[in-house]
C-alpha cells in the first residue's frame, strides 16, 4: 500500500530534523567551513545523495538551521506575551530558555557561536542576520515586560536579566554535568522576578 502524502511529509520532516541535529554536532566539532556535506550525512547515518534530496548544500542547511531557531525564539516570545501577568511572562522565558539548553546544550553553543562569528566571514554573516534581528525583537518585547512590572529602568533590567540568563545557559552548555541548572533557575527567579510586587 502506498504512503499517504501526510505520511511522506512526516517522514521528510523526521529526516530533516535528524540531518539538522547531525549538522549542529558536526559544525560544533569541526567548524562550518571545515565540515563537509559528507561529514553531516555520515553523522546522520544517511548517504550523501539522500542528504542532497533535502538540502542543496551546507549554505542551505545553515539557512534552515537559523530559520528554525528564529521560529523557535519567536514562538517562545509569542507564548510568553499571551500570558496574563508580566511575572508569568518572564518566568516562562527563563524556564523555556533553561529547559532548551538542558535538552540541547550543543545547539545553544552552536547558535551562540554563529551570533559571535566574525562579521568579515560573509558566508556565515549573510545567514545570521535574521537571528540577530529576532534577538533584537525579543529584547524589545522583554523591555516592555519589565516596564509593565514597574521597573524604574526597564532597558537595564531587561539587559541584566538576559545577561544573567545567557551566562547560566553558557555554563550549562559547557558543563552540563557540573552545573546545577535548577538551583540557578531559582536564583534567576528570585533576583529578577520576585523583586517586583
């Protein structure tokens, strides 16, 4: 019996997820420029030819990885924005960010590396601008959350919150077995959320 279009789409999406995860592992281990499509295919456990059925090359794969991350960040912020209270919104942002890095520490390092990559590397820089733009949009939304909380300086509080959150995420991504992320999550809540009544 032939597969339904829905089943074909499900199989295609599962394969792309597997390829994206393999690409992140390979790009973190070897760097984008030193990695080949063959490296990614091998890590994904598929043939190079099959990988080309999904992506034309490394550049297209990188673009999809970044687009996927942009959509993920956007979804978190949209969900947070729909919550009724600013404290709940910040709590959702912090908990989701920490959960994400706990589940995918290499992915966090990968995207951080892309955001801090030298601008003179035009191949990577040409793909990372949407991610940087989304982070700026996220920052504006977060400033508004702090403003609603009654912060005297919402821009500084938002930046402080983001800096602390990313510091915890970086520590966890580098030392997943030695960082007590749950305890740090509690510190974040106490320091940045519970201070507003």
